[in-house]
C-alpha cells in the first residue's frame, strides 16, 4: 500500500488522523465511524431488555489492500462477545427500505407502540462526530 493511502482517511472516518498501523505481512487495521446507537426497549411478552445496537462504518486495511467499507451492526452488550454482522452499502440500503416500508404499513394501519405515535428518532443516539479538518 502506498504511504499516501496509509496516512489518509476516507472523509467518513472518525478516527484520529494517522491512526492506521497495518503491519507489513501481518494484521491490518481499520478505518471506523460510530454512526448511531439504537436502544431497544422491552416489549412485554416478546423481548426483555436488550443491549443497544451499535451502527458503524468500518473498512479493513492491510499493508497491501484497502477492502471496501461495510456497515457494521453490533448486537453485543458490554462485556459480551461481539454479535456483529456486516452489510454492504447496498444490503444496508435494502434493509433500511424494507424496515421503513414495514413502519409505514403499520402506521398507515393506525398501529403504534402503546397506542401512541413513536417519533422517527426514538431510541437513536447519534455517534461520535467527525473531527474538525477531516
């Protein structure tokens, strides 16, 4: 990998400048951005309290290759092994569209949580903001 690629970050990366340290012939490193944390409440009879879902963008980089970025959904709680799943941007877009359609279908039918409309951002906590000058 060229020194320029090793030193520069994609515009979405929220790690400190110069954070990459892939080892020659060894393990790589990651560009990363915490996008949001989604907190899921209890649904009586269906789900107890669960750890939040962390939504991130990650890109694995070795000394020879920068792999395509993926969207990571981490279902693991504090002190638990990560329950991450990775989606391509296209897969994440299709999943978001399907979830949005399901919500629209229920809201059109007059269904909501506890008989009250749920604001679109309920339970979503934004991730860390990009550093100035990135």
